[in-house]
């Protein structure tokens, strides 16, 4: 019987939490709707001339350099993630 009572208490607490969360969320949206949105600056336009000047001729991709870069990234990611203790 205790387990059923605990489940009911948890369910009631969860319902209260979600109701409170929903209320705060709606209030926040209503506040943000009443405030004017900041203007979005126009996206910069690029002419074809400037694009060609930046990259006149694409170089072919060196497969071995690409593989080395991938290996370096792989090694970096392995060093960044915590290592689980050996058992």
C-alpha cells in the first residue's frame, strides 16, 4: 500500500510541476509577444566577382591529407572524452 501511495504522490507532484511549467511558459510567450521583436539585419549579398576572386581555382583534395586530418580529429576526441577506469 505504501508503494501505491508513493506513486500517487509522485504523479500528483509531476502534474503540479507540468502545470506550473506550462503556466510560466505561456506567461513568457505572452510577454515576448507584447514586446516588439528586434529587426533582423538583411543578409549580406555576394557578387559572383567577389566569390571568384576569393577562390580562383579549387585545388583537388589530397586523400592522404584528409585521412590524416580525420585521424587527428579522432585522436583529439578520444583525448577529450573521459576514459572509463580499467577493471
